[in-house]
């Protein structure tokens, strides 16, 4: 009877073990799937690569030199959300701090996150939503406020510290020498198209440059680059000359395989992210992304739809650096 009892119990136990094992396997597979789809937030490496240019490579940080060498891709996420989109990476001149914007789209404004080498991303929620600017010394951050631009250190993120300096009544993108600002104004013949306006700080002098967005100053504060309706433009603010187009973008349907302008017709949906320029330290080159027309329509800012280019502002020579990148930033060394 004892043997019969044990055998009977073994017959009942075997299906139970199979069921438990199957549940464990299914649960493990589900966990691995979720972990791949919602990977954990990544901390910054102990040291950032020294490459000239940093860019958004999806849920990764990309690094590349100006000649196309030294490509390094590092996993980086702010959160575990699959909806997370971050962009506009900036690294301070001492190579110790990464600053990015987290928003639905990797352009414009959003929530600022700061990540120090070897650490996790910090949400600078006290600053609200803003654009990203590094001050001319490449050590401080400029934050948009209702009163004007406020200057902070990256280490002020997550604290209630008062700004180191407030540029009262000054908005837009501040030149490195702090003598000019480049503002975006939504006024003119077409209220749906922004206008670039340069203002001289400390005076009432201002100058309308033309329709465009995403202005960027050269390090010597002599040149302004921006994205216009049909290309990338530069202008020397010390001269009375007109803006010069250095990269032409055709205003045609995206499905027909062309480069894209900043703004399509009002009836057309937004299907790509316009180029955003960044200056080389010597002021001879611009780096930017362009949508790859053959990749089709993009609605979420997927870097695989884009390529990184640079252009020489003197010769007009345009060179592709790499496929698969957004929002490149040409890094400048810190200045005292």
C-alpha cells in the first residue's frame, strides 16, 4: 500500500512540476521581453569619449570625430518608458557633465536632465521646460524664464538654488561674448513662420534677419547660423550683408526623395525633424542632421531616419559623417 501511495503521489506531482516549470519559463521569457522593450535607465560612463561631436543615436549616445573617425555608441536612457524621446545632447567643456532635453520630440523645448560622469540622470524639474544652452565658458547652463535667461551650474540641478546670474529681459540664444541675443518672433506676413531677430544687449538696436529657427552662434560671436525655410543660412553680424545660404533644402514632397525644408505647406503634416546646426570651435564648419528621404516618413524622431553632415562655410563643401543620428553638437573646450 505504501508503494502504491507513493506512486500515486508521484503521478499527481509530475503534472504540477511541469505546470510550474512552464509558468516559470513563460514568466522569464516575458521578463526578458519587457527588459528588452523597457531597458533600465543607463548611467553615464566613468568618462565620456573625447570625440569632437556628440549626437543622439536613439536610446544611445553617439560620438564621432570631425573626420568621421572614432565612432563610439554608448547606451543611455533617462527612464524605462518606451515613450521616452530625448535629444539635443550637450557635454560641458570639462567633459564631466551631459545635459539633454526629454520631450515628445527631440527638438525645441522640454524637461532638462543632467547626468554627471558615472552617475544617473537627474531631472531638473525646478527649471520647468526650457531649451538647452551652454554659456560661452561651456561650464554654465542658460535656462529660459519669464524674467529672462537665468544662469546656473549643472550641479544646481535638483536644488532650489537661486541663479548665479539673471539676464533680465534678455531672451533667445545668447552669444558667447554676451553682447547679442538671437530671438525667435512669431510676427510678420506669415504668423505661422518664425522670424530670426538679433538684438544688441544694452541698447535698443535690433535687426530682423529673415524667417527661420534654431539659431546658433559661432564661438567668436561674429556669425549666426540658423535653419531657414529652404536651407541652412549664416550671417556675419558685423557686416550689413544679407544672410548666405550654405545648405540648400528643396521644398518638395518627402515621398519624392528630396532633402527637406524647415516648413512644409500648412496643409502638410510634419514628417521629419528639421536640421539644427552647431558650430565647430574654429568657426569654419557647421554640423547638422538631415532626414534621409529614402527612409520614408518619420513621426517620432527615430535617428535611423537621419544622417549627420558637416559643411565648410567658406567653400560650401558638404560631407556626410554617418547615418543614424540626430541633434549633433560640436563640442568646445572650456574657457576660463
